[in-house]
C-alpha cells in the first residue's frame, strides 16, 4: 500500500512539474480563432497569416520551424 501511495505521489508531482501553461494555450487558440486570421482559411490568406504567426511563436519559444532555409 505504501508503494502505491508513493507512486501516485510521484506521478502527481511529475504531472504538475511538466504541465503546460493553460493561459498561454488559451491565448493562442483565441488569437488563431479571431477574425484577424480569417478562420485560418485560404480565402483571405488566413492560412498564410496563421502559419507565419505559428512560426513566430515557435521562434519566440526557441523551437525549430522545420524549414530548411
């Protein structure tokens, strides 16, 4: 029983340590869903605007975009 409690305790601590920032995720979703991005559709270049925004967020976070330019 002590082992089960210990494992659950470690799992809960690990989950808290590596959880994502929900406010940041909500802000990104809200921004991508806004009229500024035209529903991320191709009609008003919403897809390109969204792609550029996501690439800039990747760069701000220090992630690679996948482009080999």
